């Protein structure tokens, strides 16, 4: 712990905090209605941690602290029993951990204590990312005309996640269930991606859940 500066980004403060899409809802609207084939929902203010290091030592720490094993296969995505916490393979020595908001700092602290002098890095990127959830029968159709990656079920099964290009933004696309897709986007691209989703999804009918 003495070699790393750690900061609790959710300390008590009087500064108002808004989710990344708050601006978008005010300026681009949030369509609601019946007959839609696509539903959007931002799962804002979650905890995002990037873990880097050797798989063996990190896996032991994550299992002991979080109760989940690191994904053993490239592009794999795993969840805990509640479905609220996930770990995604990003590269041979890099994983993305997403947990409910407020859990990221205690989790980072416990992992650092467990890992001790091992060679590793933990970065809290919670403030720089948000997660947009897509569902509905037209979700895959929208992705097919927006991303360059093949999202056909034969190539993109449940439990897979990839880093690719969404429109003109770098995005992590994940498929946690048959009916649901997730986009992990940088906060600075959130409004752009949201407006793109509204425009590309207009032919299907879009329902935005705030």
C-alpha cells in the first residue's frame, strides 16, 4: 500500500453528482412509449476497476476477495451469483471488474492488501466510464449496423465481451444474457453514443428507461 496512492472517489461531499447521460436526457430527450422494439438503460455510477498482472496471483486474490474467478478464456465475461458483479478478459494480463457503485474503493483496498508485494496494477476508472444496456428484439439489429464486429450469435454467444468500434467511438460490447447487450463507453463519448443510438434505433421505436 505504501507504493500506491489510493483515493476514495465517493467520499462525502456537497458537490452534486450526475450520471454521464444526464445532459443527454435534457438536450436530446428520453423517448418513452409503447410498441418499441429497443430499450435503452444507463447503469450509471457503477464501480469500474482495471486489474493488470499475472493471472495466477490475481485469480487467487479475486476469488478470495470477490468470490469469482478470473475468466480463463480470451474475450470471456463472468458474473457472480447475483449478476451484479462481473469480470471481463480484456487482454492476456488485463481484466475489467464492474461492481455496484460504492464497492470499488473497498474492493481495491482489499485486493491490494491481499496481493502484497506481487507485481500488479489496479486502476479505478469509475469516473471515466459508464454502461449502457440494450435490450429488446431489435438490439442485435441495431448493433449490426453500428459496430464493425460480427454480433451474430454463432460468433458472439452469451458470456462474451470485446473491445471494438461503435460508430466512431471505441467501446466494449458485452453480452451477459440472451436478451441483453451492454456497451461500456468512455464518459466523454457517452452523449455521442446515446444520440447515435436514438438515431439508429428510431426505425425500431426506442424506449429509454431512466
